[in-house]
C-alpha cells in the first residue's frame, strides 16, 4: 500500500491527493456516501502546501510502523 502511495506521490502528487481524498480518506468510497468537493479541495490544498520531500519522508515513516501499532491507532483513535 505505501509503495503505491510513494510511487503516486513521485509520479503526480497533485492527482494522488485528489484520489485519496475522493475515496478512502474521508470514506467517500462507501456506498451512499455524500462526496464533498470542498473537503477534497481542502485536502488537496493542504497536501500541495507541504514540501515534497517532507511528504515522502512521512510516507516512509508510516510504512515502517509495526502493523499492530497501526491497527491499535484505528481502534483507539
């Protein structure tokens, strides 16, 4: 999963942020979900304002987390 995100960020990070926001990040990929173009645009803007190296470093850091820690953050967060 993180390899695909990293590759997408390198290839076309603007499009990647639109696709992530328009799908799984806000749950817009769920049946019956009401898609908010404003939320997609806001997410895209925040992503584009971040430094490219910084975002790649962040992707790398998340990829190196223990899977159990990621699962725990979903349950408790």
